[in-house]
């Protein structure tokens, strides 16, 4: 990889003028924060596969009689899923900046380019925020894992299986919604008030025992906005605080959350908080980078770790019937 400084040279010339130019003159891109993962509980592990088991007991109460008539079947349903190994490989030649307006990023008399100011600025202001954006917008929801071609960087959205594929898979296996499958909502209504009603009906269709345990209903950011507009229109009242617009009528414990990771998908889903998990192996490496100057004047930065967003008990996932093909 190489640093693109064409526009800087075009505007300011191919030379560096000492004094006056510093980090305060740089304006960095704004990256999407890792929003989706914040709703999943981190589970550090040393394994590359997560294993759990859902247990349930059917009826035990019966009318009295003198004879001993035992009933009750204890059932175990195992669930296992893989963590995915992710990595970041980067390489830059900071010398490309030295004879430009951005020369202050290289102004250290050290032959080891890994010690130049550029490296810290590059990693903190771009690499790590971009990692979070890549995961949130490309992998956590839309990802479908595919092994890369040896020696070639893998394609976007192929580093791991995302939530959409995972929920689809559990639905195909008849494990979601206590084995009852999708809650039928139909396509998202274009009218905001009608869509608000769809979300309310979705919440009301969840099993009674879970209604007070569900904290969030997840959907796309656009659908969240439509819901808030619909709730305002449907109930024709002025809400004093914005959070009132994201609660579900009759179920104040449930809040609508719009995630940028969901793009234009109309899939809506919910589960109890304890069921959303994020197993990670080598978790500390996900936020650190190893920096070396392996070749003369070339800085390499790299790291790797394992993770996935998934659910301990698929039966506790409640979702609608959209985007499941």
C-alpha cells in the first residue's frame, strides 16, 4: 500500500515548511462506531468454538391418586458455533509525506520509521476507528464467511458470519421463537403510524413469559426513525423526552433500537439481554497493533483475534418473517 498525497502536493507543493503546521491542522474522517457489538456481552474464551446447552422440562403437575405415576421429560438441546479469526494487515511508507505539507508527521531523527509520529497518529485516528466501522457495517450483520484465496486479501463481508445469516440458520433449523418460527409482520408498512402498529403487534406476539424480559427490538436505523415518526403521529401527543418515542406502547421495558449495521434490511429481532453474547479469543489484540519496520523505510502494522456475535439459546430469539430467504 502507499500513501496518497496527490491532492496535498497539488494544493501546497512538494515541500515541507517548518513551523505552523501540526496535528491541529488535520481533520480526520468520521468513522462509524462499533454500535452493534455494544449490545452483546463480551465472553473471553480460549476456545475457537462456543458450546452451550438449552434444557427444558415438560409438565410435572397432575391430579392426585394413590398410585405412583411419574411424568416429566427433561430435554437437552445443544448449541455450538464457531468463532472467526479476523486480522488486520497494513503497510505504509511514511517517507512519502516528508517532502510535503504533512512533513510534521515524519519530523523525528530516527531511522526506524516505526517510531515516527505518523505511526501513532495513523493507528489512533484511522486504523482503530476504521476497524470498528468495518466490523459494524460489513461483518456483524451482513457477513457471510468465505475462505480467502491464498495470498490475496479477502473480500468485504466475508470475514465472519453476521447476525442475519445466523438468525436465518437458526430459523431454518426450527429453533427460534421456542421452535415456533417467525412472527409474521409482513413487509414494513410505508405509513409511519401503520409501521408503529406493526412493531407493537410484533411485541405482543412474543410469548408471555418473555414480554417483560425483552429489553430491545432491533431493526435498521431507517425503520427506527419510521417507528418514532409513527408513534408521534399515532398517539398525537407531544413527548417530553426523546426516549419516550422509542419505547413500545404497553411494553415500556422494550425499546426500539435502529442499527446502522442492518442497512436496508426489514428483519426485526429481539432476545433477552443474557442471550446476546460476543465470545472473543485474544480479545486484547483486537484493540492493539504490532508495529515493525521489516523492510527499509516501510512500516508494517498487524494484529489478529477471534470473535463472533451470536446467541446462547436460539429458542430465545424472536424475529419477524422478513429477509429470511
